[in-house]
């Protein structure tokens, strides 16, 4: 992803259009867009051609070639889970690994990094209602593996999430699943890496915003990414103005939610009332 963002800046500095870059690697403009957004790896041959086109100095060329070789190593999820992951999930999970802060708003379910195995299993079985039980279980295993990777990451990595109280209350009829899930959220609320904010059911000052995840990076070479989902598919947005729109709405929703301490107290009350 750092390579993609740097290639974007090098192309812009060289005054090369996406069409010109695409011609150099024998592809189309969408290929250049995917490369620069970090949605696909880059072959050493293609990288060399682009660096030649952009007139990059030898030191930068050597560094980028070395970074590309490291980046092209097989990701942790490829062998065990590739067949139950679409292209958008592969990109999403790579961003999840690489980012330094993740900001999430969900309105119909709890975010995957916060789910217990039982909650994840019920949710996945409901969404993939025609999938074999073995596939459902492997999707759950993948979700739990993502959680372990986050837990094992550097201590400065942060996860901020706005939780929808309505999404919790819709599961009140399944206390055997929701009581352990809510207790898990209470435990995570005490972990400094997590900032959980509960949006009250009766809150009306909420700007329209579908499910969104914003990936932020300490490395200034990396563009922040907003990931959105809709019935028509998933989209990764790296344009700064688009990411800023989602960021401002995230802040608005966070301000309309309970703060961290009030969220913890409210979650404890929900556990008692189940």
C-alpha cells in the first residue's frame, strides 16, 4: 500500500496520466488505479517499467523494488481461507493488518473484530443461509483469526467503533448468544486499544451514513482509506475529499453517542436486563 501511494505521487510529479502509465505496463487505467490504491500487488517487471517512465533516481528505485518484493510475500490468510474470501475482503483484511487506527460505524450488526464466536456463527449462518456448515465455520474461524492478529499487533494500534444500540436490541430474543457477547464488549471497553461508543436507540441527531470503515496510517506515504458496503457491492475510497466526508460524519455520530465510560455502564445494564 505504501508502494501504491508512492507510485501515485511519483506519477503525478512526472506529469504522467493514468492512461500513459497503463500503456507502459500493458494494462488499462483501472489496473493503475488498483495498484495505486493498494488493491493488488505489483510485479517487479511492471514496477521497473513505471519507475523508468517516471524518471526515478537509482536510490528510490532500489528501495521500492525491495519493498515490492517484501509486499508480494504470501499473506497469512491466503492458504487457509482464500476460497471463502472475495477480492474486497482480501483488500479489507490487508488494510486491517497494515493500518494504525481503524474507525468503524455499523448499524445492523457488531463489527467483526468485536464478535464472539457464537455471535459470529449465528450472523454468518444467517447471511450465508445456503452455505454448507463447514464453510460457515471457516468464515467464523477467519473472523476469530483477524481478532487474534489485532490483539497480537503493536500496542499502539487502535480500534474505534460506534455501536448501534438497535443492533444489540434486535438480538434480545437470543440471550444465550447476546449475554456472552455483551460481557465480551464490557471486557474490551477496559482495553485501551479499543474505544467503544454506543449510539442510543433514541438518538435522532445522526447524519445518514451506511456501514463504513476508515483505515488510518501513521506512515505519511499511505493514503487513508474509507471502505463502504452497499447492496450493489463494496468500495474502497482513497480520494482525500471522499475520506474527509466519511471522517466528518464519523465524528458527528461519535459525538451523538455515549462516551466510553457511559458506554461501559450501559453495556453492563444491558447484560443485567437480558
